[in-house]
């Protein structure tokens, strides 16, 4: 026969297991939409090359929802880079990343214009995003290095 202490202990274990299951199901439900959107995401990487004798390049494109456009280019420490982005409906922005950098070199995430002196030599990434998940947004990206 079970005494009251053992019965209370078993009852408490059952309640704890029940609570753990409820929390797990709740977390799975809350995070499912985020995971589903992340799976929709695509990254398209393209190299930017300057024409011989030129110090700038222009890239035209269309930003789609859940798609990131990574434009890569090589540059040297001490050079000045200017990036500007134009979009007729203001739904597109960019972020600049330094070589091997995990954080944004640009310091901000919703940029349409940026200029700075480059801290090191290597491959820089300019990540272009759409602010909206409604349709496509055309854009013109201009990159200059002096």
C-alpha cells in the first residue's frame, strides 16, 4: 500500500510531466510559423565585377519576398566604398558585411545609402532584402570604390 508521501510524490511527477508536454506543444505551435518562413527563404549570391578602368558598378534587380540577394566584391583596406539603393516603392534595403564578418559593417540594417572606409582587404557582401512580403520590388544598386 502507498503511503501519502509516495502518492504525493507520484502525483507531482505526473503533473510535472504533463506541464512539460504542454509547454513543448505550445512552443512547437508558436515557433512553427517562423520555421516555415525560414524554409521559404532563399539566398541568391552574385559577384560584382567592375568594368576595366571603372570604379563603380550598377546592379539592377527585383527583390522577391523571402529572398536575400548577396552581392560580393573584393576590395582593399583603406578604400572608400559607397553603396546606394533606389527602389520605386521604398520596400528594399541593404546591409554591408566585411570579410568574414558576422555583424553588419554598416552598423544598421535598413540602409539605402552608405559610405565608409574599408577596414580590411577581402570579399565584402552587400545583402539586399525586401521589407515587404507582398509581391516583388525592383531596385537599382550602385557600388563605388575609390
